[in-house]
């Protein structure tokens, strides 16, 4: 039934690719995708520290209901990132301490909630990666409907089952399955260029002439 179904994921990004992306900043990944992909500024890390990386195991649920989130925790594979599209509704929490503990025990890499969580203090004290758009003590319902392993969207960022999810303190980015190799190459190059740039800054040797050149090109009037 459309709207109430559990589908089979047919492909996912491989572990070697996940490991390589884990070492790269989300901002560099974003820049390498023309800065057109993001999970929204409201989607923030709840955990204290730690990078998130893994293939997406997607859940689409009725706002305020977590029946399918429970099922996803039971059937997702170790290393997966459970990505929940709860419609961005913040009225009821979709996960809390107990569900996060169960997911961590099963080897899940982390959970992304486009909605609210609760038990903030406990989740914040830990290192199990949890991202959410809000926090509320009000608990969820468990009646459905919902879908597992269907395409979902978080603030315009489309995520298909098996796509790569990467998250750090700057937020979440999704790299589509078919372009992971291309984005990885571009991101590694971007990261190395920034390392060199930072070294030049520390040495006081960074060329800043591009700023004035850009202002001149754009016709900016500058008083002497």
C-alpha cells in the first residue's frame, strides 16, 4: 500500500567510500556540489561530538508518529544512517534516549530526524550521532502510516535509499549514489587546497589581490 509499506533497498554506497568521506569536512563536500545541496540550517547535531557517515536507510512517516522508525532500527544494517522525514513537524518527538541506545547497540552509524527528538541532555552527553530540527518533551504516537526505503526530502534535499549521508558540526549533506566518486575526487582536491591556503595565512603570504580585482570588475566606487 502506497504510504504504508516497507521496501527493499536495492543498492548502497560502499564502506570504502564511506570511510574516505568520513575524513572530509561537510563544507568541502557542499562546495564540491556547487553549494546547492543542504538539509536546512535548522537540522543540527544533538550529540556532543563525532562525525556521521554512512549509506541512507530512509523512513517517511506521518508527523508525530514513529512506528516505522522503530521498525527501521530493527532492520537497518550496521553502518547505516537512518534518515527520517517527519515533515519537519516539531510538535512530537520521534526518538529519544531508548531508541538511540537500541540503534547504537545494533551498530547503526547515526540517526537524522527531520522533526523533533527528546531526552536532549542524555543524547547531547553522548557521541552517537543524532541530528534533528528541534527538541520537545512531548512523545510520539505509534499508529503509522509510514514508508521505509523510499525517497525522502529534508528541506529540499532529496535522499534516496543507499545515498551517502555525511554530517559534522556544520550539518548534513547527501551525496547521490551515482556521483559519489566524482564528488569524492572534487572534495579531496578542495580540502587539500584549503590546507595549503591555511598554511599561507599562518605565514602571512596569502594573496588577497582578488578582493580589489573583484570590486573593480563589479564597478564598485572606492574613495581614496
